[in-house]
C-alpha cells in the first residue's frame, strides 16, 4: 500500500490547472503534479543533481504553462 501526503496550492492555480488538463490524459491536478515531480526526480537521479540551467528550464516551462507566477 502506498502512503500519500497532501500538497496545498492556491485555489486560483488549481482552477487554472483544471482548465489546462481538460482534454489531456491527466484526470486531476494530482495526476499532473505527480507527473511533473516524477519527471524532476528522474532527471535528478540520472544525473545526480539538476544543473542550474535544467532547473531554470523547468521553471520557465512551468511559468509558461501558468503553474508558477
């Protein structure tokens, strides 16, 4: 059995995520967050750490998608 924890995001961001994932394979905000976090962790595990440029690229992609201000 997998244990879970809760991550809080502002409601306006949750609403934007819901709009963004409409028509995608993501069925919920949690699905998208798990996917994004797994992607970051996998990159970290492969290289031992994220470079500053990789972190910046991820940050810019999330900003472009509206997940970060």
